[in-house]
C-alpha cells in the first residue's frame, strides 16, 4: 500500500505541475480518503456525482481536478483527488455554500477522513526516467 501511495503521490505532483509557476503560485493537490462502513463511502461519492455537486465544484474558478477512486486494498475507502490552482481558489471553495452540502453528506454517510496535501513542483530530471508516457 505504501508503494501505491508513493507512486500516486508522484503522479499527482506531476499532474499538478505547470512548470511555469512561481513558488508562491504552485498548484495544490489534496488527497482525501473517505472511509465508512457497508459501502457508505461509495454511496457518498455517487450522491456527490448524481446531485451535480461534483460538476459544480469542477466548474469553480481555479479547480484543476476533482475525481473519486475506490481503493483496491479496502473497498470501504474512497479516494478524492482534489487539485486547485492556488490557495486562493481553495479558500473561495471553502467559503462557498457547497461546503455545507458536502459536510451534510459526510454526516449522512458517517464518513471519516484522512487528508494529505501536496504542492506542485517541477519534476527533477532524475525522476523522469520512471514515468512511462
């Protein structure tokens, strides 16, 4: 599992990079692992999608990526990869009424979260050999 998380982290850093950003303007990727019981995390993600909330978030200024994935190691865990152009975009998202909708759904499905945050950066030349395009 640690190898998968490391590889995913490297991929996220690559995906979130533009290469032309200054240090203070780097993109930010947040991994949120939602865990519940009896399929509740998957039901949460499905309701987020079917309610139109996911599309609304993707349309927000500065959103670069908002995608859910189900864990192969633990089907009760759903990973959200959430990427933003900068902290200002995240702050605007957190101040939006959409956060109340998300919080209510988290409560409805009794989800617990683990959060990891990554700042985009240029990939070193030495790491490029490991990426297959």
